[in-house]
C-alpha cells in the first residue's frame, strides 16, 4: 500500500521501517502535521498514518477521501482528534492502536508523582549549582496516602497496581468498574467522594464531550487543600484557567501534566528559539510546584515497537482482506 505518514520524527521512521521490512508497504515519511494546508501531500496514497496532534476534522477527511485515501491508521489509542461521524459518512476506515504499552504511560505517571512530591526537578538544578540545602524540598511518604484514579481502563489499572504496591489506599471512579482494578484492591467511589478524599488525583479517562473540562473550578473546589493533580491522559480533561487559579490559591499543591489543552501548537517540536505566545502555558511554568512533560508518557522502546508493529499489521490486513479486515477495539469506524 502507498502510505502517507504524517508528523514523522526520526524515531517514527526507524520503528515503522523496521516493522515494515517484511510487509513492504510504500511508506512516504512526511514531517508536517496533517492539516487542511498539508492534506494534499497525501495525493496518490491509499492510506494515511497519523498521530495525536494531526487534524482529522471534516475538511481534512473530505480532502483525503477525494484524493483516494481509503484508510486512516492512527499511531495512537486516543481518537478524540478524529471526526468519526464524517469519516463514516465518507466511507473512510479509521483504525487505532488500542493497547501498545499501558506500562509506559502508567510508569511516567508515577514518575511525575514521585518527582513532584520529592521535588526532584528542583533538586536537580540545585545540585548542579552546588546548592545542597534541603529547605523547600520536603516531601511526604506515599505509603498510607490516598490516591484517586479517574478511569480504570488499561492505564488506570496499571497505575492503581503500582500505587497499591507503594502502600497507598487507592480509590477509583469509572462508569464501568473493572474486576482487575478490584483485584488490585481499588475501592470504587463516586467522583465527588474521590476528589474529597484523595491526596493525589490522577486522570486516565478518554477525552469525550462528556469528559471535556472534567476538572473545572467546581471540581477543584471539591478537592483537598494542597492536592496533587496529575494528567497524562488528554489536555482538555482539565480547564487550564481553573487549574491556574487553583495553584494560585494553594488548593492545588502540585500539578503534573504530560498533556496540555493547547499542546497542538507546542508539543513534539523544538521551539527553543521562539517566543511562546501561549500565556497560560507560560504562567504554568512559573510555578515551582508544576512539572510539565511534552506528551512523552508513551515514549518507550516497547511502546514504539508495538505501535509500529500494530500499524503495519493493520495496513497489511486492509491490503489483503479489504475494508472490513480490521475489527474489534482497533476499529474506530
Ligand atoms: P481505556 O479505554 O482502556 O480506559 C479508559 C477508561 O476510562 C475506561 O475504563 C472508561 O470506562 C473510563 N471512563 C470513561 N469516561 C469516564 C469518566 N467520565 N470518568 C471516569 N472514567 C471514565 O484507555 P487507556 O488505554 O487506559 O487510556 C486512557 C487515556 O490515556 C486515553 O484515552 C488517552 O487519551 C491517554 N493516553 C495518553 C498517552 C500519553 O502519552 N500521554 C498515551 C496513551 C494514552
């Protein structure tokens, strides 16, 4: 299959090329993000391969369908950036990688919790300047603390297991409680109770119209004074302005983000020579108790290997088996 691969970085090229060695698809690696301005780069391709910040809204899908694309293979689990109804209407198949390494994201989540708690980001800078003072670096034992996991799917369950191993009491909220989470010792409670009782709240539910700004000013008001809030899921689960206000008032004592509401214009690029125009992002980075990573929770060897392998397998299945060759949770539409 001729495949236009958008938002390609050197690591995508390496892992996809290796996965494709036996299958021999004709992969064209394109650096630009997919957008209305770049969709024409897919001309002549039967498939498009896209990542989390590519634009798969109605105008782009229409352009892709017009140029002969039949399948969109997402190199991600999340598909909140796809206009699924429009893809269906146009007869475009959309597939994703529903599971590639929940451990990667869960371990990064716990990394943020530990770094924020023990102020490792600040200690790193201090020691490099030969400042060995401990004042301001006081942490707390995670053992015995209460952690609230919002969303106990594949990643949330991994997080719950790791934190149960630390000796935390783990509360969870999910409209579909999981046996695996219960087996890990999780107690399901309504979201309001989870927010009121948790020292750490960590988000692992998908972004949907229902979960947009799930964490807003009202919900922040229901949290414990000095709570640690972690979001490694999708930026728009959190109302950024409300979180900034929560940090200013002290209600939020720590904030760890791997995703950001307006990340599309920022993440995955080296902007170190530019002046950033995003005042909210700049404000977040002024707080000593905020730690932001640029959507890297998925970024492990195992995850990239699995993403590439599954993506190539999907393309091969389409080529050999036709439009209904991929089914189950991998099939978005
Ligand atoms: P999953 O589908 O296995 O689990 C999601 C869970 O959220 C489900 O159990 C679902 O019932 C629950 N849920 C839905 N609405 C909810 C709500 N309102 N309140 C509480 N729970 C709710 O997904 P997953 O593989 O665990 O991934 C979770 C999210 O992590 C993805 O949607 C994606 O956005 C994000 N993600 C981020 C990265 C990263 O690199 N930062 C990588 C992969 C996935």
